[in-house]
C-alpha cells in the first residue's frame, strides 16, 4: 500500500463532490475532513501472548456555514447518493439553528499552501506497508523479559504487561474557498508495565513507553527493563516532613506543569473568563528562563503538522519567550468573538528551552542532564509522578499529589510517596531555576527535566 493509496482517489473525489453539492444547495461555505486510520497491536501477559487486535476507521466530518449559522456533522458512509441526502438534511438542520455571524471559514491567505502530498514532514514510514502479524508478534515478544527474570533479594515480580502497536492515519481536508491539504502519518508504539512485591507484601508498579513515526527508533528491549527499574526504585518509601523544598520534576511527567500555561493561552478560555493569563499578551509574566517554542514543522517528529484543523498554516514560533507571553491560540471563530488576531487553533509541538539560573549557557553547555540539575539544586524532592489534583484555570492555583524521591547533595537518597504540592502557577514558574535538554523524543510535548525553588510540600 502506497502512502497515497490509503485515502483513494475515488474517496477524494467524493469529498470534493460534497463541497460542490453543498454550495449548489445553499451553503455559504463548507469544510470537509475525510479521515482513515488503521491500528494493529499485540499484547503479552507474563511472557505469553494475551491479545491481538485490529481496528480500522473511516469518517467524514462536514462543517457547514449557512445563512450566518453553523453546524457540524459526521458519517462513515461514502456513497454519493447517500452523501447528497445527508448534506441536504444537514443544511435544513443548520437553518434551524441560532444565527452566529462570527462563524466563518478562515481567510484564504492564512491557509497552508504546501501540504498537498501528505508526507512533507516525513512522518510516514514505508516499513508499515511490509509489516504483518508475525512481525508485530516478534516485536512484542522481544519486549517481554518475564521469563528471563531471576529471583532477586528484596522483591519478586508479580506481573508484566507488554504491548506493541502500529498504526497509520491519513487525513484529507478541503474547503469551499479552494483549500486542499493532506496529512499522513505512521506511529509505532511499545508499552510495558511491571508490578513487584516487596518482602512485606507491598506492591509497586512501574511503566515505560516509547513512540515514534519511524519503526527503527524504538528501543524495544529496553522498555520492560526500564519499567522494572522504576517499579523496584519505589520500594521502601519514607515519610517526609512538610515544608518548602527545591523541586526537580522528571521530564517524563513535567508536561503536567506546562499544560495549564498552554490551556490559559487559548482564546476560548480567555473569552469565557477562565484564564489566569487573560491580558498577558506582550507582558513579562514568568521567569526570564522560561521559553516555550511551538516547533510545529520539525521534520520526522511526533506532533509536527503543516496546518491545524481549520487548514491554517502552522509555523515555528515562540509562545512564551524570556518569560514574556508572545502568542495566544486564536481560532477564526474566537478571533471574531474576542477581537484578537487569529493565529492557530492550538499548539502543535511545544518545546521548552534549556536554562540554568544565573548562568548564560553557551552552545556547548546546553547539554543539561538530570544529574546536572540535581547537583545544581543540592537538596530537595525529585518528582517522578503525579497522582491526581488540579489547577484552577481562573486563578492558576494548583494542588497535585506527587511521588518521587528525596535527594541530598545532588544524590537520590530514598523514595517518597503520598505528598502534595500546592501553589500558584505564576509564582511557580517565576521560581524556575533550571530546565534541561533531556526531552523524550517519543513525546509530542518536548518538556525536559525542570527545577523550581521554594515549593510547598505537604506530607
């Protein structure tokens, strides 16, 4: 199967016919999104094959603009006569809705004009075409280490769950103003979770995962070993006195502290008075060390895309730079509602840049690792997981349960559990002291190890 054959020429013709038919029958504007996806996976339980699954999906989403009104509809039927009847009924239904003149297609000059092939960013791996059930099973079996584990003093392995999955997605997007775009992507994923039991009967679980658009990037053999190490490292947690500590947050979970910032920059939240960053555009709100870029067009990397769900062209751009808010995420609709300049609907691939407080990093010094940050901080709590909690979108006040380790003189000493961190997002990010460059390539969110000072911990 060639990349251009996932959505067929006939299916693309039908999508274009939807445009022509809707306009001919009274629609002022229309956008059509045709999506196809296939996913296959193999799961192992304690060294044996547990489950094999296959799923396929096809859908057509139709966005209609009729007489100042707007409606969205979807179907998985791709027969010409059925589509015509479906669109005709949809237009009748939209005319029954309330008027909203801010609903409109984006202006043509904002649209992506360089995304017709689908693989401009190199996110499609042709290996997918040759993969079959036997190769997927072989990869899942390579992940499992259950049968090779020897009994260790201090714990025993209770269970091991592994999953290997492959998928392909193809999206064809067009509108009545002449826009045409395509995005095609493969994904290869592996996941392991291992549960161990200590000598007192307490159980601890550790997990790890890898993901990439390219099959040869995955470290299949390391996935379960890492999950086991993370489980065993939790044995013997100690209580820690409440107080204010330096906090280091592992890059694998640090996006939990970044997502409230991104959500608060969404024009929808601002319009609804649900953002603690309302009115912050162009202002220095955070530490000068906080720079978040949207690297939307990085070739070959998860999260990259040429256009958003409206077809608006993406670009590599600063979101927060030196602590100054540089961009809101403003859809065409929200631009009309708020008067803000339209940008893109949301972030594609957030990347937080390296930083060490009171030190100007040269290009050769930007390799800031977890060890470097622990040494830089000296003493504190190293957070490796979040257990529930929330952030108030209006005030930025947060409360999160955490697990992790205490560290002293830059060295990890013992695990800690059942602690709570509380504070305010603006204050927290003004207390950032370091950010590494150890982001996980598997993740769309490129957030490294982070360090903050003066964080409130409750036991």
